[in-house]
C-alpha cells in the first residue's frame, strides 16, 4: 500500500517540498507519496488527528503552524522545544513526535559548502522564528559569538534572555539601526534571518545599506535564509562585491533530507532532491 507523507501550511501551494520528496521516492523506487495539505490554523488539531486515523507517516509544518503545534504533540525533541518550533512530525505507531530539522538543516547546508562554524564570530540579522532556529543550530555547531541585530532591540534582548542559559555561544543583542559598523565589518559569517530580503523591495535595499555590504570583511561569508531562483537582493549585492554568498535553498534542501531520513530510515537521494529546487546554486 502506498505510504503517505505531506506538508501542512496555510497557504501551502508555493511549497517546493512536495516536488523534492516525491523525486526522492521516485529515485529510490519507493511506493510513497508526499502531498501538500492546506490546513487553516483552526483545523490544525483535527489535521494532526487525521495523521493517526489515516496512518499518514509524517508531515512537515510550515507557516503558520510551526509554533502552534507544540501543545498538540505527544513528544517533542529537546532542541525543537528550545527553538520553540517544530517543522517535522513523525507518526510512530500512533504517537506524534515533533522535531526541528531547520536548525541542523542550516548547519548541514553550511558545512556541505565548506563554510566553517566552529569558533566563528557570527552576525545574525532578525530575531524571529528562523533566527531562533539558526542560533540554536549554530550554537550546537560551536559558533563562538553571535551578535544579534534586530530592528526592535527588545525582540533581540528577549531572544537572548530565552536562549543564553541553554547554549555556550555568547549572544549579544544590538539595535540594527545603531549597531557599531565594526561589528558587521569584522564578522566572519553573516546570517540574514529577517524577512526583509524576500523581494527586491525598498526594505531589502535599506537593509543592504544598514549592513554596509560594500565594506564587509572580504573573507566573510554571507548567508541569506531567504531564497529564490536568482538568489536574493542581499546575495546578489554581496556577490557583486566579490563576497562569498549563499541563499537559503541549501537550508531548505537539508531540512528536507533530514526529515526524509527520519521518516523512512533510508539515505536521502540528495541530487534527486536538489534537482527539484529551481536555481539551486552552491554560489560560493
Ligand atoms: P518571522 O516573521 O518569525 O521573523 C521575521 C524577522 O524579520 C522579525 O525579527 C522581523 O522584525 C524582522 N524583519 C522584518 N522586516 C525587517 C526589516 N525590513 N528590517 C529588519 N528586520 C526585519 O519570520 P521567519 O523568522 O520565519 O522568517 C524569516 C526569513 O527566513 C524569511 O525570509 C523566510 O523565508 C526565511 N526562512 C527560510 C527557511 C529556509 O529553509 N531557507 C526556513 C525558515 C525561514 P519585526 O518583528 O520587527 O517585524
């Protein structure tokens, strides 16, 4: 019988995950299918119950469900608990187990490009859900310091208060508008985790100016968690300065690889999955 997996989101039609996972099943000749399910927020509980009723073995969660799902699961992995978000649910004999593959997905994406994390000075832009996952992932991978830049300093301070006692990496909150330019210029790894660069907007151009991309340390690597078929305004601006830059497609790929391997216990066919991501480039 065909085994079913899927993704819950609202909206969900834009998701690249069905193409990626279905290509993986095809490559491994597995009788499995991955289906996008448009689940409105008020139906999340019922949709999770349906996983058990219909023996759907696993789902990814995307906006707006990653946080709201926490009280609805039977078990949550400690790092997902710390991040406060679950993007991967496994149905193990009727028990729903939540994990977060975004954080290790980012780490795998960086390491697979030869980008080192251990003992690095990191600058992180944004203090929302993606930043939180990225901080936990980079801390587990041994980053020495993360300067956290947010347009609302209270949001950055709140994140530091929540996370600092649980991780070794030193977290330092800053106001994005008034941050000392030396911090950005000396950074070894800059992670853009705000939603400012999704489109080539005035917001994106303002952020590029605030980050002084034209005078960043030439040895730095710029990673934007947003992604698109032609990179993002930030990765394009960074590359134009000769900087190494990567968008978030690698993170998307590797969170999918980790979810696939969790659900199936099979080694994921990386190249087949990567081939479904339009414009994927290793960009360095
Ligand atoms: P959230 O809404 O949780 O957080 C967004 C953050 O960006 C907030 O801190 C927000 O501040 C800040 N922000 C928004 N606009 C600006 C701006 N113009 N200047 C400075 N800061 C700004 O979103 P997520 O954390 O979930 O997502 C952030 C990005 O990460 C998105 O581009 C998303 O696509 C990407 N992402 C990529 C993934 C991948 O697999 N590659 C996985 C998950 C996310 P404020 O609260 O003040 O608005």
